[in-house]
C-alpha cells in the first residue's frame, strides 16, 4: 500500500478520497466485470479506446486489458497539431506496454475541412470562443466519429474515459469525447483514477502527469476549470454529492464560497450532457 500511495501523493489536500486496500481491489474487480458485461451485452468482439497519453484513457486501457485480455482491446490515437509530441508518444507507449494493437490517425485536415464547409471562420466570435466552441468541439466530434468508424469495423464497443470530476462539471464535449457506449471511470474522482492506475501498475510519470485537454492550444485542465483537481474532487464530494452548505464546504476545502458556487453552476449548466435528449410526454 505504501508504494501505491507514493505514486499518487503522501497526503491529498483538502480531502483524501482514496480507497482502502480492500476497497481498491473490490473497485477494480467491479470495473473489470462491468467492462466484460458491456461487451457481452453488445455481443461485441472487444473494445475501442481513444488513447490520449493522459491518465484517464491510460487507466481505462489497463482496466480493459485486465477484463478482456490484449486481443480484445484496440487503441486509436488521434493527434492534432496542437498536441504535444510527449502526449502522443505516451499514448503509443501505453499501447505498446500493454501489448495491444493501435492505429494513429491525424485529424487536422478533417477538422479544417469540416469547419470550412460550414463557413465557420466567418462566425462572429472572439478568438477564445472560436478556439473553444468551434475548433475544440469540432475536433472532439471528429475524434468520436473516427473512433466509432474503427470500432464498427472491428465489431467493438467504445469505452469512454471521462471521470467523475469531468462529467460532473461538463468538462466534456457532447457527442465528442462524451459520445461513447459506456464510461467505466464515471464514478471515480480524479484522485481515485490515479490510485486505480497506480494499483494496476501504470508508470509513476503517467500517474503524476499534468492533465491537458488536447483539443486546442490552451493550458492545463486545472487552468480551464479554475481550480486543481484535488480541490475540485473535494468540492464535488462535499457539496454536489454530499449536500453540505456552501459555507461549510468552503471551510473544509480551504477555498471560497464563490468557488464552490462556481462548481455548482458548472454542474447545473452541464446537466444536459449527462442525460438523454429530452422529449415530450406522449399524449396518448
């Protein structure tokens, strides 16, 4: 257990949400059984995973191999020009370390052609809005389309890589990286994902790696979200999932009421990303 904790952190502030030794074993068993069940229910031959070189897709891939074996797991790496070479080489290293087959398909030309066909460059938008809303979302949806193209060809289901913190705050593109068949990590806070990764033998460099979105030339996930993941995990656990008052959560997490309310607004505004499309009640 000591080695596992050394690969994440000695202590996590403001709240340590990691599992005990018995709980982590049970959690891995639960997640691998979930993956096997989803593949069986779809009568599929395996799973497809979009590998980014980040901890979430890496952990998902390790879980999938644990559940199904290497032959049933296929990776797809979908680089853009804005992606750092380190991320793409990490994605390939994960696939090679696991011994799974993978494809590398660049998507810049597809994204550019899609945007040009929509005459999107003439939309009235600031540079940040252009990059985030149009380039970023379109890139994520092209990646989803490519992932499903390969998955359909091989009769595989697509495993999502979103964790609880990302899904709860809407840090995901609807019908992009949110367009998947199932999400094994959906109930794990970020620090729990890191813990599962360390438990499965993911290298310490990847466990500790700073998360980045990889869709546009922005900074880190935490810069975009406005707080570090450990604090975000704690706010979600205490306020969104725990229903404690905002003032109490602010004290427990050593942050402000405004920051807690910011997380709450992200959660409320992204509800549509976590639910099926709405429809009217039938009249008859």
